[in-house]
C-alpha cells in the first residue's frame, strides 16, 4: 500500500470518527443547530449549494468571482513583490527608499484598510483584489530579497570570472537560487490572497463566497455557512495545489540537493 | 568558429602578435606562438606578477597585509604550484591574477596585458565545483559562452569534446547532484576550458576530495593541461600535490604571504600516477616541504 493511500485512508477514518462524534453530540446534547448544526445538516446544506451551483441560485457565479479575486490579488501582490524585491536586492538606493515603506506596510494590519478601499474603489472586485494583493505582498517581498541574497561568494566569483554581466548574474544565478525562497512565500501568499478576498467581500459586496457566508450568517443559516466554508476551502486547496505542483516541477533540483547535503 | 574570442568585456589586445590565430579544439596549441609569419615571437610570460602587495581593509582598524611584495613570472606552457599554509594569501594572489580582486600595489599581466578585471585569458576553478543544481552538466559547461549571448548549439560540439576529454562521457545530461565530488570537479575543468583561456587558475580544486580521488584528479589535471597546452597556477597546501602537478613549486610564507623559495621539478611534463610513489618525486616533495615548514616555524618572514 502506498504512503499516499495510507494517509488518505487514515484521514478518511479520522473524519468519520470525528464527524460521528460531532453528530452524536449535536443530537444528544440538544444544542441549537443555529449554534452548532450536526454534520448531517451541513451535508444537506452542502447538497443544496451543489444543486444550486448551476441551478436557480447560480452559486458558481459567487465561486467564480471569489476565485478571480484571489487569483488576481495573488498575481498582482506577489508579482509586484518579486519585482520590488529584486530591485531592493540589486540596488542600494532603491533599498533605502523602499525599506521604510515596507516596514510601515508590514506594521499596518492590512485588514483595517479594507473599508478605505471600498470607499475608494466601490463594491466591485477591485477593492478585494487590492486587499488580497496587499496581504500577499509582504511574505513574497521578504523572501525574494532573502532568496536573491542567498547566493554564495564562490558562485559570484565564478560568474565574475566568466565575465558575466550583472544582468546575466541576476538571471542565471540569483534568480534560480532564490526560487526555493520565493515558492515557500508563494504558498503562504496563496492562502493570504484567499483571506484578503474574503475580507474584502465582508467589507462590502453583493456577490462572492464571502458575501454568501455573511448572508447565511445574517439569516442564522449556520449549516449553509458551513457549506460555503467547505466550498471556499476546496477552492483554496485547489489553488494551493497549483502552486505546489509548479514548485515540484520548477524546483526539481532543490529536493535532490537537500537530500545530498544531509548525507 | 571555435577559436573566436567572445565577450563584451574584451580587453585591449597586447602589442604582441596574436597567439591564438588557429586554435583547434580541444586539441593542442603551440606553447609558444610560432610567430614566424605574424612577426617577432612574443616575449611575454604567461603571467607576470610585479611587486604585488595586497592590503585588506586599508586604513581601518582591521587592516591586514595579506600579500607583501611578490614578484613572479610564469612562462608560457609552464605549470606552477603556489604552496603555502592556510591564510598565507595564496588564494588572494590567485584571485588577483584572475582579476577578481584589485592589487593594492604592483601590477599583474597575462600575456602582456595588464589585469584590471576578469579576462578571457584566464579560467578559474575553485575548491567547490560551483555547479548550479538547476543546470545539466553540459549546460554548466556551456555557461561561460552562454553568458555572452552565444548560441548553445554553436558550442555544443566543443562542450562534448571537453566532456569526452575529462572522462565525463555519458554524464552531460546528468545533474551535478547525481555526480560524485571528483566528477563534479571534472565538469568544473570543462567549464574552465570552455572559455578557451590561456592561463588556468586553480584554487585548491581538489582540496575537498578524499586522498585517493585527489591523487587521481591530480594525474588527470596534469594530463589535461598538457593535452590542452595551457599555462597553469595551482594553489595548494599539499607539498605532494604541488610537486606532482607542477614544473615549479613556489613556496609562500605565512601571512603576509611572501615568496619563501622555489623548487624546480625538472622531471618532464608527463606525470603518470606511478610517480606518486617514486624516489625521484620524493626529493622535490622533501625540498618543498622543508621550505614550507621552515617558513611556518618562523611564523613568517620579516617584513
């Protein structure tokens, strides 16, 4: 039996046990299902959401909107972070200018600016994308700078000895060297982007999974709220998987060198 | 095509006649330019080190005199070893020859051209192979031409010849982490030769290898240098390695590095591995070692 299958089976079994315990507790204790709906009710609500995904309530539209808010937020935020991070790593003058701002940015709880973005950009996708981008920015920025600085002295000497230009040294040595750091941050950033998009929707929206969660909460439909949480988690997981897949393909060498270093 | 010098940072040519008129690859090259058709034969040594001093952190509290007043010539086709204890500045001297560090005082010339920055006339090898794990061996070897915008396909043949020459046949498509330390250094040799340098600068290239592999690589190194007909400077702290590989062993004193003495090793260019155990070589090893240890015992020569 493969390791993967074992993990999956163990997970399935633990899920059954936990779900069963939850179900039993909800039914036996008589707790109001507004507070804690039993899993059976949540599954029912989930089925309702799935039925209405392309049906009358068209939940696919909410999913699609949240999806592209996350994706665009992620791309804008981490893309900017890689570019700014590269400039900061390469140019001292840029570093001097940018560093105070990045410190200020990191000190500000980004969620707090969500209402401001709604004032500025209205109720469309724009403020959500920007909040997601803002939250994504920092981890990717920091790891880009760290990663580009992680080249070894001898590697730089080699590039100098073959008369590689600064540009060539950057693209052929520093950038590939930094990818493990950048990818580690991208995984975090993808999760952060989902947070940003949802926060944005909470601050003011009339569609999206975040809106549906808030809508369900306002009507005390806790089971449906759970159902949307599950849809959101599946979406975030799929996005995360894309990053993890890209990482495995692009960074095939990182795992190999790591295991070699341990020998 | 292969003989074309590439590169943007091409330096001013020496006044001397072209020495690389027809360099067949990776084959032999005359140790001295024939000169007969292009003018008078060049009189430039491969490397000329003229009263070179290196001070680190000049005019600060951490000021450190690393190299003091070193004068040394390496003739065309000559292989010398710079032998000295660790911290004597031998690597510093080598990197100054390679144009990686500036000299504080004095000048260094390669084939009559003063060194001010890394040049296409020198190729370097370091203690670590410095192969990028994301590049296949053949692409690591091609790096010196690729960084100058040359087409991969144009140089692939030469790269494969070098792979063949260094006994790496069949490993071009491998990644460095699939190779042993000795094989990785073979790839580093190929990369150094890819740039077609006239002087090879070897900074303890086998220092991180085990003893057996190191000896084997020393044999291979000298074979390759002979076959390619280059001049070379090998930095090492191992008297055996120095005497085995080099035509002349230059012993440096502990810091600040100064020339403590020289030992000629006039046993010809062929250095088969039987030589390691020979009495003949032993004489020179002993001589080099005594110079090496005398300097070390005194804790440096007076400055």
